[in-house]
């Protein structure tokens, strides 16, 4: 995935997925799709574009709107419920709650009216679909490969029937269909032709098609000796790989789901894909909790069961969560063999020596155990609800983490007396949020209220762990200039609340040896960071005035360093390689927050003096500069 020579193809499901995303989530995807690094290598087949245009022009987009359509099912259930409750109401039984039947039915009608209002606010209308069509034309059209699909249609029938007769993928399961029976094969032929013409040696095909005429599921041997099919890992049919090799001379072919792609992108840059990650998770929850289980399946849905990035070539296995990488082994012929998975796998932790610029090691603080502070080596021995929550939260999987957060909300946790366990749960809650598990993000957004619902002993150690995770890694090393500050604003919002003052004293004590690398820190009275951006005028154009950022002062301390002092730069942080990088001030403040652990809400930006109020300002910075202390 990281190799920019790898071509990424999307099938028709891309359009379906866009209908399932809200506006901000689509913007994040478009931003990635059209970025300078990605735009040249992301492709859509002509047949996929044709399929979508056919649906759009004939009004057959209902299958793309299954999440919204479920609201109609709920509306019908509410109507039926109203009639049932009207008949069922028993004044003698219910007199403690309602004075009479009229008051009872008034509330029932209020529920119906409120839901109808919600449904009306979320419906897709002609204007909404037109807006999406315009977005697709703007963002996708230039990436559609040029193929003569009409000629392919006229000649594909004989090949498709031959493949079906001999069970050769793709699409031999579709030969009996009356509609679009050759679509999979046409898309595959387009991909092969493109790869051959452009000397493509590495290709990822993003599709949710999990039929066994395209992918297969490897078997694994469990600790009890039982062979199980790994339904969460899909690999390309070896015959597809062989055909790809015949066209390109390479076996480097992968088939992944859309959710796997977003999972990979989010893992590398969580802040840039927060809305997109949340939408993907919500879409799966909606799908898994469908009210009408008999409803037709959307063939272009990306959110069913394949949540892991299932790569055929092991060079891309970094995109699979670490614990899942260890469940696969492949030989030189790319044949997946059964592998033994131990039920109780012990993890070996290698300590990392912290010798960077004499930063002291924070070996012991707050009375917590060594492996709570260096939680990379933490092993839980509890069997209570807290242990279950911890196991779910530490999984490198959004859906397990979301379940862990929901259990944390559900249980009062009065029985937990192990402060190390609570501390590590707090660390993992924050980790899950920074990794874009949407329930963890929601929890952290309302952190103060959520913790006030818990016993003081529980909330104190949970919050201690959350604060500690911002500043220290899993080897108990101070995160100098690389703080985990993605969601720092919600955490700092607890600092002025009386009940949480023990946690403020705890983190203040923990940070005492590291004060010279901090501008502000949590405090019972929120500290302010005065940000002054120093500039020099650059090139002046007709409607634009350029400015070069020469320094950044925060509370009179310079925080703009050269990469020689820190080993990293704006090039590393933003993925650009040009000599000068243009950036918006709001993005710069966000980067300051991440690098120096300062909530944006606690920054005071000194007004920048511009040469002209009429011309649009563009701020630039050389890529040898980096924010840090």
C-alpha cells in the first residue's frame, strides 16, 4: 500500500459506499483520492462507471440507500405498535405511570411524530442524489480507465461460458443470472489489460465481493487441533493470481474490502480519517442490526464480515492488525497452509532504552506497577468485568474496542479494586479513541460526564491512565514532540472539575522531570498558550499575497526547529516532498497541538499583520522546519 507504484482499482461498490457516508466522511475520502500521491494510481474501471450510470439513469439506486430505508421499516413498526398499545392499555395496571389512556396514547403519538421528523431530516431526495452525481463527476471521472467496453460486451460471452464450464474465476457463479452476468469478468479483463499496457507489477483491487469465484478463505488449526475457515481473511483465488502473472510477470495481487482500506489509512493517519472511520463502523453496526432480516442483500455493500485487510502477498501484511499477521504463513507459491494458533499466547516485551537527549526514564510514579506504566508488558490476571473490558479494548479492532466501551458504560465496576487494571483500561480507552474507534471517540467527547457516573476510585484511575497515555508510550518513555494529542481537548476539559483534581496532581507529578519539553500542562486553572506566528512577505500575485513563516513563538518560546535537531520535518508529517509547503493556519495550530500537547482551545493566536486585507493570504514554510522543543 505504501509503495506508490502499486495501482489501486475500485469496483462499482465505491459508488454504493459513498451513499453510506455523510458529507464530512466523503470529503475525507475525496481528499485522499485526489491527493498528489494517490491521484495518479487510483483507478475505476469503465464497466463500474457504466454500472453506476445505468442505475442512476433508471432510478435503481434504492439498493444503495439501505441504511436510510431501514428508517421506513421502523416507521411501519411504530404504526403497528401504536395500534397494539391502544388495544393493550390497561388502566388498572398502568395507573401508576399515566392518569388515563389518553395521556398514555399522547406519548405514543409524540414518539411517532418525533421519529417521523427525524426520518424526514435524513431522507435522500432527488437533490441529494444530484449532489452525489456531481461529486462523482468532479472527483472520480478523471480516474476512470479508458476501455472499449462495448466491444468487450460483444466478444465476452464465449469466454464467460468457457470459464463457467471449467469453474475459472471470476464470475462463474454469475453465469445463470439474468442481469449483469458478465460484469465481474469484464471488470477483471479491464484490470488485466490496464496492468499489461502500463507495466503494473503491484495491484490492489478494492471490492467487497466475497464470493468463492473470486476469493477463498484460508484454514487455520486452533490449539485444540480443529481446522477452521478464517472468514475474516480473504485471499485472491490462486487462478486469478496466475492470470495476473501471465499478463504482468508478477504475483503481487491483493483483494481487500473498502473497510480494510479505510482501516489501513486510519492506522497511518487517524486524524485525517476520523469521520470516514466512524462512518464505516456505523454502517456495519446498522447492517449487523438490520430490523428486516429478510430484506434483499445489497451486492455492493462493503461492511459485512471482511474487516481485516486480506492481502495475498506478504509484503503488504503491515496493514493487517499485528495479532492477525501471526495467523498467516505463506510459501513461495503463495499457498496458505494451516497454522497453529495457541489459545494462550504469551507476548514477549523488549524494553526500549530511553537515551534521547538525556530524557529521564519515568520508572515509577503514582504507586502503579511497572507494567501498568510500561503497559506493553502488562498481563491481566483478573476475571471480573474489568478484565473483559480490557481484553476488548486492547484488541487492534474497532468493533471489539467499541464493544469494550459499551461494556464500560454498562457496568458500575464497583467490584474492581485493582488500580493497575483501571489505569491500563484508561490508557486503552484513549488509544482506541486516537485509533478512531467511534464509541471511544464519543466516550472521550463526553469524558467528564461519563466519569462522574462512576465510583470515585474507578474514575480517578481511569483518568490517570488517559492522561498518562498522552505523554508516555507503552515502554514508559516520555513522548517528546510526538504526544498522543489527537483528542487532547476533551481530556483537558476535566482539569477544572473538583472531583478530578487528584488526577491533575498525579499527572503534574509524573511530568515534573519533563517540564522543559512542555509549554503548558494540565492544571486546575487552565493555562493559556499565546501563539505568535512571525512572517515575511513573499510573492505578490493579482489576488494572492504569499507569506513565509520564519518562526513560531508560544509564550515567548521558539518552537520552530530545523530537522537536523529533531530528525523529522514537515515532509515527514504531511507527506509532501517539495521545498516549500503551503498550509492553512488552522492546520498549523492543529499540528502545534499534536507536537506540543496543547489543546487548540487553550491557544491564543496573536493577530497576524498582513500587507493587504483584500488579497487572500497564503502561508508557506520550508520543509526543513519542524515544530518542537
